[in-house]
C-alpha cells in the first residue's frame, strides 16, 4: 500500500494567495455545506485577518464585480465589529481607475452656495451715516447756510439711521448669478430685483450722469488747505482730516465748509478704505478748492465702489467683508422694494426726495436670521422693483435705464422723457403734500372740463 502523505500545513501567505477574489465566503441557509478544511471555512472561523487584506479584496472586486455596493457595507460592518478602522496603505499602488468625488452645490439661480454653513461673517461698511449730523453740529450757523447751498446740502436732512450690515449679507446671499458689473440683481420670493446706477441715483440723489473730467488738474497743484492744515505733508491720511474736523481746528467758516465737504466725501459718499490705511488724493482738494466738485459725478464713483464690494463676493471660505462706497443706498433699496418693513428694522418717516431721506433705523446689531424672519418668511410680504414718480423725474437728473439679462435674454426697458432741472433739495411735510395733491386735482378738473366743452 502506498503511504499517503499527511497534508502539510500551509503558511498564512499561502492561504492568502488561495483566497479567490470573487467570493466572500458568506454562507446563507440555502448554501451547500462546505468542507471545513477549505480556506473559506478557516477564514470564517478565524475571522478577518487584517484590514489590509480586506482592502486588497475590495480593490480587486471593484475591478471585476458588477455591483459591489453590498461589499462596502459588509466590510465596513465587519471592521466595526472587530473594532478596527479603515486605513490607507502607503506601500500599496492602486492601479484601478479613480473617479474624483466632486461635491456639487445646488445653487439654482443664485451665485452664493445655499444651505452651506458660512460661520460667523463680519461686514464692515465704510459708509458712516452719522457724518451729516456731525457736520450739522460742528459748523457755525453761517457756515451751515453755505454748506446747505452746495450739492451735498440736502444730505444734512438725513434722519437718524445706522448701518445694518446683515441686510447687505441678505442681499449677497440671494444674489443672482446673472448680475453684471453694471447692476446687482437678487431674487426674493420669485421676484427679480435690479439695482443699477439709476436706482442708486434715485435713492441717493448724487450726480450719476456727468462724465469724468480732470478739470485741468496737474500733479504740481499746490493746495492751500493742505499747506494750512496739513503742513509738510505730501499726502494726508484720513484720520488726520477727521481730527481737524471733529476738533473744529479751522481758521474761518470758508475753510470749515471746504473741510466738511471733504469729510462728507471721504467718510460717507465715497469712502475707499479704513481710516488708518488710506491717503486722500490731492485731486480731491483740487476739486473742492476750485468748486468743480459741484459737477463731478460722485454718484458714478460711489456706485462702482459699492458694486465691486458686494457683487459675486460671498464665499464660504471668506469670513470678513469690507464694503466701500455709499452702501447705505443698498440698505434703503431693500426697504423700498419691500411691501411692509417691520418697525423693528426701520421706520418710514417721510416722503422726501431723494429716498435716502425717507428712512430711519436705530437698531444696527441685527442677525441675518432676524431679518429673514421679518422680511422673507412672512407670506404676506411681497417685493417689487422701485418705480420712480413723476415728481422724482422732475427733480432728479437720473441716468437711462439699462437692459437686464434673465433666462429669456436681454429685456429692453423704456425711460419716460422728463425735464432734468438742476437739483434742488426738497423737504416735504404733510401740509406740502396736501397742497400738492389739491393743485393736481384742480388741474385734472380743468382738463376734464375743457375736454367736455370740446
């Protein structure tokens, strides 16, 4: 009889080499009984050898199996029961094709990513709405009368209002992707709202139509104001100007008015940067001292600063935003487009022209969620684009309307023609409103009578 050699015990490396890559060795009630001496049975009784082996088998199955979704769950569950974690082998080269997993954010028509945790965001608006009231308190009665006659005199009637920076956050959150460098668009409750240079002029009353000019300025210009109040300085910092104005360190009312105009421009109308890092352009001194500031297009300059600060800026990885220009105009625009503004946010106090003089807001520290609760979530609140009145068209010199892009392409807009007289600050009260309405009714009656007689 031939002697049969006893089966030799295989090493662990040999066992691993015999493991087929197409079977996990998982038994079901209907599975045929298996030989306990097979490697699958020994694996089942001894358990999983290591996480590295599991990973190798998974990689092989991903290459050859059609559906391996169940394998991933099985291996993960097995490793969890064993108290092990999946790890990546540094010495293993995976030749299987890799598909990058890109997490797509469904923003819809919005530019900013929705349903993303942006964390705590800080918005710093350089526009200081308290500047007009400061100037009114600092100037003497005679200087105040002179200031009121300038192109910025109407801004002294600005009600008490503070910047609500989270309102800018709200607008940036719902900004549409199709916003361009010439306008800013948002979508509230299915209504597309557009903020262009025309809306900016309608709100602020600033010059938005004239062309830019240097008025013959040269770099060799010598400024009397700089020589008197900032001697031995080639450039003047903003905080130096602030010190002179707030301390009333001027020699006469004429200089006081000029310095306050510069103060209004640098801190309210066209602020460009923080006080301690910004130098005032000598061209600004030239404009004020020559009187050419009256015809300079400050509205265009300020509008560009605002749009560049907010358009396509909101980003989950950015937590601090610096808003340049007269950003108060955006805040007032939000109020004007809303059908009902909660008194906890702002109060409409008049029907003055321009519209920046109509609103008062004393609560500045408001969370974004609170603004959404008051303006977005209530179903009865609607949003519509601003429509200029005939009186506004007769008082303000507004730029032409532009074409806005939407899903249907460019939409043309027509502007009613109206006379454009020089700007005169207008202050209205109840008596003036009643008289205006009465005069319009009388004219309407006369027109009806003349028509009937014909």
